[in-house]
C-alpha cells in the first residue's frame, strides 16, 4: 500500500511537473511573441516617424518656395504701381493655394498690365502661371499653383471683397 501511495504521489508529481513545464513553455512563447510584437511595432513607428519628417521637410521647402514667390509678386505689383496690395496666408485653410495676393489697378488696361507683368516675372523664374480674365480687365487672375493673384479694378474689388471671404480685410478707399 505504501508503494501504491508512493506511485500515486510520483504520478501526481510527474503530472504537476508536466503542467508546470507546459505552462512555462506557454509563458516563454508568449514572452517571445510579445518581444517580437514590440520589435515590429518599434520598427513601424520608426518608419512612420521618418516618413513624417520627410514630409515635413518637403512641406517646409515648398512653403519657402511659395514665400519667395509671394515676395517676387509683391515687388512686381509694387513696381507696377498697384494699389492696396494684400497678402493672405491660406496655409491650412484650403488645398486650393497657400497664399492669395490681392491688388488693385487704376484702369482696366492697368489691371491687365499688372497681371501680365506678374505672369512674365514668374515664367522667368520657371514657375508656370496662367492668366484668366485679361480680355475684360475688371478682374484678372494669375494662377501660379501655390499662389493665386487677383488684380482688380477698384469698383470690382469693392463689389466682391474677396479678402473678407478668407478672413482678411478689404482696404477702404477714400471716396
């Protein structure tokens, strides 16, 4: 009987040891899987951060180019005797453009000439620019991609007040 008890105890011990080994293996496997998952996540996060940094640098370069373009446009309009030149930063407000430049010419001919001068200066720097509305001369648009220029006749600018659509103020003219 003592042998049976000893055999039974030995059998229980073996079963307990087997269970413990099995549990230890499961735990070890889970730990290994956790480590693998952590490594994979770390790699993915590093890749995402690296890609994000590249996108930020690219956006900063593009914005710097747009700022240079705005400076060139402002100088061109000022040299052409444009009045009430206003620059609106649209970054984050729309995908349409980063900047909006609005100016006034004294006559339809002056409005058209200002827009053509802006287009010519941009093309000299390698920026393609399209004109719209130059045949009438009340409102001419120069589309340069990241920067859109609106050159108005005074009455047309007062009528549409385009700056106010984007949160700017239309300069008030003395009457």
